[in-house]
């Protein structure tokens, strides 16, 4: 049996950050369990997202981040900004557009072309 994958984001306020990520990804918030908010893809096609409450602030750049693949990078970046994300650098590497973003707690992720 293949291993299941969950992505974990450390944060100060999992309940509030869950609002952003459920809207950003179309995930379902299945609840708070201890120090975790658990978000799942309703189609079970993508990994679970766990938002883990931690007391320390984010120390710097993420060592791991994830990419959100979409058809229209700039429209999606604007939509995510309207939900509370912060837009960073825009890049074009190997013919693919990328926008570096940060969620409302400063955790970085990228929005990139779906064909990347």
C-alpha cells in the first residue's frame, strides 16, 4: 500500500489560518484536534493539510514549501491576495510563470502554471 502524505504548516493560530487555506485550496476543515486544524481535499486527490499550533515565531525562509498549480497564475495570485496572502517576487523560469506568496502568517508558497 502506498504511503499517505500530509503537509504540516506550523502557525500561531490554526483556526484562523484554516479559514485562509480552505478558501485558497477548496479544502474542507474537518476540525481542530489538539494543536492541529485538519484540512482535507474533498476529492481525496491531494494531501491533507495540518495546521499545527506552535508558540515560537517563524524563524525565516521555509525549508520546504509547496506550489499551487493553476491555469492563470496572475489571476490566482490576485484571488489569494484578496483572501489575505501577500504577493512576493514574480519569476519566469524555464518559460513558466511563478509568483512567490505568503499566507497570512508569513508561510511561503508559490503559485505556478499548471503545466510546470
